[in-house]
């Protein structure tokens, strides 16, 4: 298994440099794992025009992986923040977010978040590095031994109609009508890292009023993908119809996350034409 470390995603800081060096060492020591040459990876990433984003579509992530030429690649970010804790006063919070991306599919295979709090800055950094030394080998083992994805019916086999532009639908087709769309929860990991991101899901609305398969087409990590999925599963709707007959339909569901006093809202392309 060939793994590439995309250090362009980490930015420049002493903590980031330490994490990147640690990752290179741990990946190199993994059984059955080959670390892609860093110079070749940097050249491929520059040629691709990667801007350091951690909020990629599956297509973008696949294209980046193809440019690098690997099986998996690792993106990430880390920081140390001074935070106020009621019982302790000011403490230093060191955190690191690791994205293990399947280069062949563009899917986020695994997200790992690690956080440590200590009274002194250097102690927080040291504790974070120690925690990563324990966690990263487990992550590498997990992706190396991941079972194949379970088979499920494709959209074509279920005769699903794609709702790309509700306004362009034939007169005899009515898109799903959203009756209730719960707000997703902004997860603690995203709060710690102050993440602003968009999660996009391809959601299948079944003719019996249930939510069918959900595919993440833009991932964000930090627990945001899971939060969006849970919110999508709780949607209540009236099914799409063709000539008045309920049918399965697939539409893009977009969740925009930002650290604000109010929870994030979802936007569904099919919704605007169904009111």
C-alpha cells in the first residue's frame, strides 16, 4: 500500500513541522506500507494546483490522488490555542486533525482527531505528539485492513430520477417536497478547530417516504459528515412523482457549517421548486 503525505495541507508552524516529521516516520515503519517520496509528492501537488483545502469533493480528492499516484494520502492540520477553562483558568489546547483519503475513490476513508490540554504550551505540544505516536499506527492498520465496501443497489437498478435542476423538470415530474428538515449539530471537534465547511450529500428519497442511500460527495471531517448524515436521515418529505405516481428521486443536499451562535441550516436543490 502506497501512502503519500501531503504536507502542503498543514501550513507552516513549529507544531505542524513536528507532526509531519512524526507522520513520515510512523508511515515508513508500517508493515506493508510504502511512503511516497516527499519531493515527488510536492511536485505533483504543485502541478495539480492544490490550495491546502480540507473540504474537498470526492471528484477533487480523486483527481489529487491520481496526480500523486498513490493508494491513500494524508491531509491534516494542527494548532495550539490558549483557552479559558472555568476550573483551571488559561490552559493550552493542542490539537491535530488527520484525513486519510482513498486516492482511488476520493472518499474520506478515516478521520482522526486528537486533542490534549496542559497548563504550559510546550507540555500540550509534547502530549499531542505522544498521543499521535499511539494513534497513527492504529489508523494505518485500520485502513490497511478495511473490509471491502458492502454492495447496495445502484440508483440505476432502483430506477431513481436525478433532480439536478428542479426548474428544468418536465411538467409531469414533481420533485420531493420537504416537510421537515432538522438542523444538524455543530460537533465539538469542529468547534475546537473553528471550522467553516460545506458537506454535500447525494440523498435518495424513496417513494414510500423513507430516506434511502446517502453518498457524501463533499466531505469535511471533524464529525461534520456524520452530523449531516444524521440530519438527512431525519428529513420528512412527500415523494417525487411522475404523472402523480410516487417514484424514487435523488437530489443534492448541502449543509453549510460555521461557528455561529445559531446552528447551521441545510439547503436542498429540490426544495425551492416544491413549495
